């Protein structure tokens, strides 16, 4: 996100070519660095309120709002009402700030066009239509199965009630900035209905907009790794701030609440164990 002086033809700083900075330049650079921290926090944690950002970054709410105004003016963040899945309390929804597509693009280079062209070629090489969609789906399943193999040992070594957290840690190591939020059961305050696996970043979000088979294949792999049915409630590719996957607790029913970006439930029999997950990911 930071503007580099080299972009305007000025020499980059480095050993032997340091140029004394004025007080104004130092202040400007500090402002940019803090603004980057604000944007990065939104990337890592998903849509956030000014109060949440201030708490995470150790800044005042007023300072955060100034940086949010700068990011919004640059087209890198946008404000929206906080989406709530399930029952909503009284009062107006909280105002949160989310990265725009331009904001996400500022953090990484994904070679989107090359990937989209390759998937389109796969589809067209078998005649397009239904056959083309299935060819892309087969590629997506093979790609995510290979990725799932990397996570399998980590997930299997975790206890049955910690597999979602183990998967989130593995996903975060690959840049997905994943977290887990436990969801209490509506029937009993002490029981857990399950968990929401949240991915605050998706390196292939722009491609998944055109080819939803990627999201569907990823959901299937999550189900195989966790040994239970899972349900995708929201996706960044569909315009949501976070990819959210519902993982029911043992014996719990699937969540009936689907977000606008949901994809069909993917699952295995609740009786399947780690060996069947290895077989499915092979």
C-alpha cells in the first residue's frame, strides 16, 4: 500500500545513498506506516469497527478514523453495516470497514488473468457447457486435495474438539488469515452448536468470482479433513467480507442460516474417521 519514491523516478534509499529526510517527510512516512497497519488489520481480521481497530492497534478511535478516511478516499476501504448471521439484537447494526477489491489488490499479486485464462482454456478444451464446468471442477478438486494433504497430519494430531482450530492455523500459515469462533447452542447455554471457520483473506478470490467450483472444492476438502459435514455461509468471492464455513459440533444439526454467498453443504458421514479422510484426499 505504501507509495514508493522509486515510482516517481527518485533513487531508492540504501547503503551509500541515504538522503536526509525533513521533519515533514518523517511525519508523512509515519502516517503511511500506520495507515498500512490499519488496512492490514482489516485484512487479517475481516470487516472491523473503528473501536475494534483502535483496540487491536493501540491507537485512539479518532486517529483510526482519520486513517480510515484516508483509505476510503483512496478507494481502499468502504463502510457498511455489520452482517449478522443468526438472531440480531436490538439497535442499529454496527458500522464496520472492509477492504475493497483495490484494497486487497494492494497486498498481493495473484496473476489473476493468467489463472482465469488457464481455467477458461480447460473448460473450452472439452467443449464448454456442462462438460467444461465439470472439467474445471475436477481441476479444483485435485488442487485443493493436494493442499489438503499438507494439512492432514496437523488436523489429525489435534483432538476431535480442536480440529477446526488446527485447520485454521494451517490455513493461516498459507496466507488465509483464518480464525475460529465457537457458536453456542440456542437450546442450552452451556452446549456448543459448532464453530465458524473464518478466512479473512483469499488469494484466489477474484478467480473464484468467475469459477465458483474453487469454493465448492475447498468446502469439500474442509469436510474431509474435519470428518463431518460443513456448510459455507459466506464467501469473499461473492462480496462478503469473510469466507465463513459452519462446522457443527459432534451430533449437532447443520446451521439453517445461509448467507448470500453460500455454497451447498459438503460433507461426509459423521462416522467417517481419519483413514477415510486420507482416502478421500489421496
